[in-house]
């Protein structure tokens, strides 16, 4: 039953995580060419890694439900 997931905003949360992942990965990858500081690029990379972990955890949780 996907009704309970839809009422909790599961799809919206997943879409938001994907959006944050795309923005942080793009910042990390083009940051060197744009002249961003090393610390800022590493922070963006860490955010991307956290988003990937969250997406994997959400996928596994949905499969078990």
C-alpha cells in the first residue's frame, strides 16, 4: 500500500534529496573551475555523499515495507 507513503510526503522528500544531490555534486565538480575554495567544495562533496546514503536508506526501507 503506497497510500501511507504518499500522505507522508515520501515522494516530495525523495525529490528534494535528489535536487540537493544534483546541486551539491555540480558545485563539487565545477567548483575548481569557478574558483571556489577547497573547503567549500569538500563540504559540497560531503553533502552529496550524505544525500546518496539517504537515498539508499529510503530505497531499502521502501523495499522492506
